[in-house]
C-alpha cells in the first residue's frame, strides 16, 4: 500500500489538475457563447446567399460560352461554374490547432478518411486542403496528397483568412487540377452537440427546391440588372468565400463546445479521484494509527510482564 505521504502528494496533484481543468472549462464556456452568437448571426445571410445563388443558376444563365480574363482565379466565374468530368476532388478538412477538445479532431479526421476511401474506391483522386495542425498531423499519415495546409489561423475566424483559402481552392479549380470542391466541417447545434458534415461547394448543384421555385414562381425569363456578367462576377466569389468562412466559424464554435464538455468531464473525474484517494488516505491513516496503538499496547504488556 502507498505511504500516507505518497497519497497526500497524489491528492495535491489531482487538486492542481482540477483547478486547471476548471479554469479551462470556464474560459471555453465564455468563448463558446460568443462563438455561438457569431454562428447564429451569420447563418441567415449565408442561407439567403445560397438560395440567391441557386435561384440564379436555376434561371440557366448562358455562362458556358463566356470567357473572361481576371487577375484572380476566384473572379473567373465561368471557369468556376464549369461542369466537367470528375477525376480529382479538392477536399477542405477543417480541424483545429489546439487539443483538449475530446474527440472533436478525431471525428473530423475520421470523416475525412471515410470520404477519401469512398472517392478512391470510385477511382477518383483526392487533393487535401487542411485547416488546423491537429488534422494536418493525423492526415499526414494517410496515403493522400496534402497540397495546402493552414495552421496557426486566427483564434476567431476572419473573412480575410477565409478569402485566402477560397482563393487557393479557386486557383486549383480553374487550373483544372481539381474538378470538385468539398468541405468537411462541423455544424454547431448546441453547447453539447455538433455534427460532422460534408458540404458540396463547386461546381454548384441546384437543389430540387430551387428548380421547383424557378418552374412554379418565375414563369417569365429572369431579368438581370445591371447585367448577368456583373451579378455573376460578384456573387460567385462571395459564395465561395462565404462557404469557407461559414465552415470555419461553425468549426470554431463546435471546437469550443467540445472543449467545454471535455474540461467539464475532466473536472468531474478529478472530483471522483480526489474522493477516492481521500477514502484510501483515511483507511491508510486509520490502519497506521491502529498499528501504532497495538505496538504501544504490546510494549506496555511486555514491560509489565
């Protein structure tokens, strides 16, 4: 049995760990509320932008014969909307730079690996774009090409950082090195729940609802003001950048929620461990006291005899 000193030292160690996990839980709880507000504030705009983009495509603008020259690939909307034979998929996997978030990063990596195997089983190549050092470290072990990685990103995702990633994705798409853009991220549901999801980004797929709305509501030809080219020139880059930005803020909120849950569980485990060690310490102390009393009684009996 461990000595009383060893047990006391173990109790102090667990108590110190508990203070750390408790502090981290409180910090995560404060941050996740702000992250939740960012997500809820951005979703209406993102949803309406997606609907407008789908309605625009459902009107079947004549983009296939368009050819423009732009400095940035993300502004080359005819190339970004072009449908072609699927040979290579560009997969953006959004993880985090920090750990201590339970199974958060493991779930993202697991979903990414599953998607990679699914595509490869259909003879489709995969090029990975990885956000976060945790995902990068895990996915480096897989037999798949990582063409771009984004580590040490801002703790609070920004539109600027999302634009950088979106421009890289567009560059590979326009150069025809990838034929589809997909994103694996986490959808924030609540403080204790999130889903790992796969988003199709480009080339855009028109949902049945958008097509039905086009057929049932917009019976006449859609009119563009000032013109089709100007609208597409603005909405396509905005659509792609917003998809990346939304994926990043959803992931940030989900990570903080997972961290809060993990630190709460760690604090509870520390409490249980302290309680168990206290019982062990009291039993060992009682045994030690009993042993000392028996020794005193034995000594007294020996002297009296």
